[in-house]
C-alpha cells in the first residue's frame, strides 16, 4: 500500500502541491488527473523519490519511503513523462543494463528481460536499436523497464501521451494484467483511456487531491 | 560497487565508440606529440630527462582531453532526462558519479598509454644510436600524469554535473584546469618576487618534470588527490541537490554542508601541502636508479682524491634549489663510495632548523645559500646558483691540490671576447666561472699600455682579437714566448689576419682565409668535429664532439724563430668538410680549384724546445691555437652538452704546465637521440600525424560499427 499524507511542494514562490493526501491499496490502480501545470508530474516525481517535498509523508507498505529511500526504490517501477532511454542500445541490451542496475541477480536477468518484453509486446523488437523505434514503441520500452523486476509500486507518468489508440489499448492491457500484484498510479489527460485501467481517479486541483469515482466524476471535478 | 562497475563500463564503452572522443584523442596526440618532438629537439645534447620532457609536454594538453571526454558524461543524462531514471533507481549518486568518472579516467589513461608509444616505439624507430629508452623509466612520469589527469577528469565531471550543455561544460573545464591556474600563476609571477623565487616554473609542470625524474613531492600529490576528491564530492552533491528543487531549506542545508566540507577540505589540502612543502616530504620511485650519471671527469676526480671531505648544504629546505642540490650531493656521496676514493660526508643544514650548524657556519663567514666543501682546515664555498656537478668536482679537486693559483692574463683592447661578459655571443663568463673553480685567477691585460708581460703570467690568452696587435705589442708577446711563455690564441670569426697572426706565422702556424664547413652539422651553420689528435690536451676527449661555428682552418708554416717547433693538430674535421671562401651565399659548394678539402685542422698545439729545456728544468714555449673564438662563448656552452669546455680547460691546463688533462666533464646522462633533420621530420610525421590518424580511424570504425551494425 502506498500512502501519501500532506505532501506540499513549491518551486521558488509558486506553491504546486499543498497538502496532497491519498492512498493506493495493493492491487489497485488509480489515475491521477489534472489540468496542465497542476502538478501531476511533480507529484509523480515526489512519489518516485526524485524530488523531496517541503513537507509531508510517504509510506510504502508501512515504512517511510522518504527515509528508507534505497529500500523504496528497490520496490518501485517508474515510467517518466519523457522516454529517456539509451538510443544506441538495443531493446534487450537496454533492459538488461537496467535490470543489472536495479540489482537483479545475474542468473535471473535474462528471464526478467524476456518477461518484460513479452508483457509489453517487444519480442520482435528485441535486437532493434532504440533510436530506430517510434514514439509508441519507445513508450512500451519505458513501460517494460518500469515493469522489469515486478515492482510493488508502479508509477507511470502521462502514460498515453502521443500514443495511438491501438497502442493505448495494448499498454492498458499490460498495465491491467500487472496491477493485480502492485499499487499503480498512472497520470494523464485521457480520462476515457485512464478509466479503462484505473479503478478510481485522483483529481489534482490547486495543489490538493480530490477523489473521483469514475471518468465522468473526474471530468466534472476538473470542470471540463 | 555494482552501479560503479556498470557505469564505469558503460562510460568507457560510450567513449570508445564516440566520434567526438576519437577526434579529441587524435587532436590530443597530435598536439602533445608535436610538443614532445619540439622539446626533444631543443633538449638534444643537454642533461634533460627524456621522461620528464614526455610528461611536461602533456601538462597543457591533458586537461583538454579530459574536458572532451568528461563534458557529456553527466550533462547528457541531464539533458535527455535519463537523470530521472537514475535518481529513481536503487543506486546512490556517489556510485553513479564514481562510475562515470572512472570510465572517463580509464579512457584517458589508455590514451596516455597510447602517447607513451611515441618515446617507446616511434623514437627508437626514427632515431639510430641514441640513448636507450626503457618502459620502466616512463612509469613514474605516467603516474604523475595520471594524478594530473584524475584531477582534470574530476573537474570535468563537476562541470558536466553543473552545466547541462556539454560544450559549455567542456569549455568550463578547460578554463578551470589549465587556463585559470596558469593565468593566476602568471599574474602572481609578474607581481610577486617571492612567487618567482618559490615557483620559478608553473607548479604542475614542475610536478610533471619531477615525476619524470622519479620524484613525487607529497605537497603536489596531496593537492591533486584532495582536489580530485573535493571535485567529485561537490559533483555528487550537485546531483543530490536536484532532489531538493522545491525544498528551500533542504537545498540550503545541502549547499551549506557541501560548502563547509569543501572549505574544510581545501584548508586541509593547503595545510598538508604547506606542511609537506616545508618538511619536503618527497617520495622516490622505487624502480628507478636514483644516482645521477656523473661525467668521466667527476668520477676520475672522486677516484683520485683521498681522505675525508665534508660537503655541507647550507640552505633552507623551502628553497626551490634544495631538492636538486640534495639529490646531486647524495649522488656524489654514493659515487665517491663506489669509486673507493675520497670519503665524502654530506650534511644538510637548514638555517631555521639546524641552529648549531648554522651558527658555526655563519661564524666562519659562510653565507646562507651555499654548499661548503671542507677538507681539514681548508674550505671552499660554492654559491647555490653555481652548484652543479662540475662545480662540486672542481671544489673537490682544488681541495686535494696545493693551495696555489695559476694566473691567466686575458688581453683586452683589440675587440677580444671578455671573460666578464654575459653576452651569449661574445661573453665567456660561463667558462671563466669554471676556470676560477678550477683554481685559476683571471686578470685582464691591456697590452697597449704595458711594456712587458707580467712575470706572474702563467698563460696569456688572446680570445678573438679583431684588430691586429701593434708591432710593439707583438714584440712584447714574442719576448714573453721566448722566455718560455705560454700563449692561448682563439681566432676571431672572419678575422684570420687580426690579432697575432704575423707572430703566430713566425712560430709555425697560420689561419687560412676560409671558413670550415661540413655536412656534419647540428643546425646547418655549425660544424661537428670528432677527430682528435694524439696529444695530452685531447687524449681524454675521444668519443666526444666539439662544435665550432665559423672556424678558420689552420695550417703549419715554417717557423722563423730558428728553433724547432712541434706542430700537433688537436682537432680535425672529417674528409667531407672543406674551407668555404664565401659563406654568405647558400648553398655552400666546394670550388675544388681554390678551396681546401678536408680534413682540416681547427685547433693545434705548438711546443718549442721541449726536450733539452725539460732536461735543464726550463719551461718549454707552448702555444695553442683554435680557429674559432666563439666555440667557448656562453651561448655555445649553454646550448648543448658538447666537449668545447673540456677542450678549453685541457688546453689551458697543458699551457699552465699542469699536464693533467682531465676527462670530459660532459655528464654521462646527456640526452642523445642521434636524430638528424630527416629523422626528426620522420618522427614528427609518425607521432603527430600517423599515430593520431590511426587512432582516429580506429575510433571512427568503432563509432560506425555502433551506428550501423
């Protein structure tokens, strides 16, 4: 279970998050939505441990994620908004490198990589250099990287940005299959698509989190 | 450790297949090799250490290579967004940064090894008959450069962590490592005399030079190691600070704590360096033989003198000359022990630490900054500026000989070269210093105002007279010679008829109106002579070379004195030389009808009435004539380690009746590559063009393979 309490964050004088509080149970997928500049990416980065909040707590399965950072990061899969993969590596080589970096045992790496590639339908692209892939294919690589070690917590920022409907569906199915074992937070603007993978919505507005049961409620909360 | 290894491998792999790195490496090798070959040519024939030249040549260029290989290592991760993945992965910033740094440093080290091929492979291939080159000699220099390279890489990593744009990070590294410190040093050098005294050369160059000679000053090593550690620490904290982007208090705390650690580290580095500098903590490379190679003359003096001699270096340990002097004296001590001659006891007295010795020496009138040689009740002080192997050997020799001094009169008033002048073209002060150390007393002698040569004159020297002596002056010198006088004549350039030409012709020698030229030359204008006559003066010079510049050939004439004179050629050219009548027009070609062919005599000794007069205990007349007065001027003696000085000294010793010609004073470890102009060009092409091109093509092939295969 991932539990955020009173998370606040400010860039210089601009308050982005103001006591954001929510929780995600194990096996649950929630969608984080909000207008542009609402602070979704900032909140995802805080949840990923990339940024430290000015105040607030994050508990992961009961321990303080901000204090036991390395322990938390071992349980975390993070798919950033951009797709920052190594362009000169092949898909398989990149995933192997990331698996080793995340501390996976050498004998298990091959299995983990194959599993992640299969989950993200990357089998045909295993030996293709990443710079030759399309944006959608790169997003799948990024998701495979996040899923590599079967993380207990998965964060996917702007999951469907720039993705065609077919790929969205594919990514959604992958995520749905995976979310049975983990606490998943996905963010984005595509309410309908997010609604297919998430059981509930978290609406980020004025630095605070509001709960919404479904896409329609989220749209209403957002005022669109 | 896992992260460190992964990122080190990854960084090294990226650099090895990077076109930018390959291009940078080629540029580095080309520039450094060019500097090395240029320095090598300049140092030919001097006592410079090859590995020191090699290391010094890379001091300026190594940080540039470091800037190129490190500029992307963190900046690219920031720019591409990969830093987010790195910060969210279960790894520490320190491991990530150390891995990146070590990958870049490993690449840099391999490029240094490639640069090592220039002296170890290219040089022996291009030069024939030069000094032998061994890998072990270069290891200390390599270690010294690795320290410098590590510091450069660490600052490059810091710049890359601070500045997201790779080119700007590279430029910042170049400014921070070689340019800014050098500008500060130059400014301090210009403004402060004390800096000039303590650091006569740029400290990093000195560190590289010392490392090449196998010496590592703890002060420099401490500065470089701590500098590297602080730069990496700051870079690590710069990355960590990204986590605090929205936490004003947190980032302030991190910045303050980092600043405190850096400041403390800086203070510690300065204190360690100052402490090491004051106490002169110096490590010597264990693989290298540390005893300097001494000349045959020095070894001969050490072997021939007996009894105990004490050498006290009365100098502050902070003085820049201390280390070199200490090394020389320790080497002499060891050489004396090996030669089983004099027992040399070396002592060091720092005026600030060894107070009792300082008081004793000061009371005895010894000034600080001297090396004092003591034997029984006799003492010779050599100022630290004059201390070298030759000065020490001369001091030991003088202490072993009786205290009398031979007086040498030096004629003036005919445009002669002066023994008091420091002019590199007409001054002979270097030679005069050596002669005084050998025990001679030099006095000027105005022949125009004298009626006779003074009675105490041991040798009369006419060095490069440009106008003829008057009849009265010639008669005075002739009278001196007939009384068994000794005359040393150096012919002025392009003035064979000046000075005592007429007088000399009467004694059996004349200078021809030509200039000796030969294909055996160092710079095209000079002439290298290695053929020495069988004579006391030149017997010990076998195997050495004397370099002349515009020498007049000498010819034997029939003496008019009515007494038999023995003419002995001292120095001859080889067969390829000839007497050129017009040196102003190039190229020089021999006109067989008018110009004499080699071998030409360039120096000769004349002795009159040696046999019977020796029997009667009378002095025989002796004359030595050298066709070139400029062969012993300051410029000729300082530029190359030739045997010119030894020829002059031995000739003077023979004239003074010492009959004790000494072995050449040329140090045994003179740098000789044996390269002529063609070989130098060949070496430059191979090291500055071919080798960099090969490496670039290799890197290019790897980059293309990565891109297309």
